[in-house]
C-alpha cells in the first residue's frame, strides 16, 4: 500500500473531498509520502509540481476545480488501485535566468512556459539569439514565450502557438501580438537549444519575465533552457494520459 498525502486547493469543494478521502485512506506527511494526491484544478497541480520539484514525487490529481486539463476524474472509490494502475507522464521544466536593469539576477523554473511581456503602453523590442547566434535582430511585440510540450496547450495555444506531443524533443517559441516582423509566427526549437532574449530600450520599453507564477520586472536579458536533469511525474488513469489529452486537443475535443 502506497503512503498517500492529500493536498487541496482550499476551496470548500476541494477541502470537503480531502476530509472524506483522509477518512477513507488515511493521510501521510508529504515529506514521507510515496505519492501526492492533489485535489483542485490545474493551478493546484502546477503549484504542487513546483512544491515537490526537488523531491520529484509522483502527483496524482483529481479535479475539484474548473477545467482540470491536468487532472483525473474525481472519484472516491478504489483510489489505491487507480494510483497503482496510473500511467506516468514525465515533464521537464524550463530554467529561466533573468537579469534586470540594476544587474540583479533571478532564477526560476517553469513547467508550462516562460513568457516576457511589455509593462507599459509601448511594445517591447526583443533581440532573439539561439545557441549564441542571433536569429532575429528586432521583434516588436507585446511579448514572447517559450513553452514546453506540456505547456503548449496553455498560454502558448491561446496566442496561436503550436500544440506539441508530450514526447516531442521540442520547445515552442511563440510571439505575442507581433507587430514587426508582421508575418513571423514563431519557431519550433530542439529542446537542447539555449534561448537568449535581449530587450532593446529597456528603460523606455520595460519588460517583465514570468516563469509560471514567478514574475521578475524590468529585465534586460532572459536566458531559457530546458532542465533535462529534473523529471516531474504526473499520474493519469489508463486511457486518459497527458499524451492522449494533448492529442485530443489537436483534433479539437
């Protein structure tokens, strides 16, 4: 029998579910648990993956939120068997290293995407280099993002970026409301690529860098690469794996 730790999003619905499940299955300290059961929506799943990123504990989510793209159907019966039979999906986060106008440096990881966004009424001007080679001297846009395959159906998809299969060795580089070059729609990059974004006129056109929930303002340079050394495990019921859900998104259902 696996040791289970139950976490909830704190909403009345999620908290009531946590209490019922603890009564049925017991509860373990998360530090000692074999598996974490997250009760909420996709926001809680991302928070839980970040919280246990270093421990790399498997996370089994059940939807007590709204969309629940990353979650399993909520059912209270036979939970131990469901966890035992669940299919693991391995997700590698992005590592962001950002420098601001004062020379301060911040590091953060992103499971979905790293995005850079204008902070004022003026569009950002961004120079893009891949593996040390300049590829675009000046992108004028509201912003830009780099998405993992797991994150390609999130913010990336909402700005018309491509959906990537979970096992694709790729990252999506997608502009946000590009003005110049007007017809540039982004690029698909190997997941070994090192992306460097430099911001032109940073005092006049301030930009913020965001890695999932972490924001760092007034940046002058952002470096992004996939952290292959960190593998996060998300568990899904058979037939409802993250690969299957991403494939369904490509066919619109």
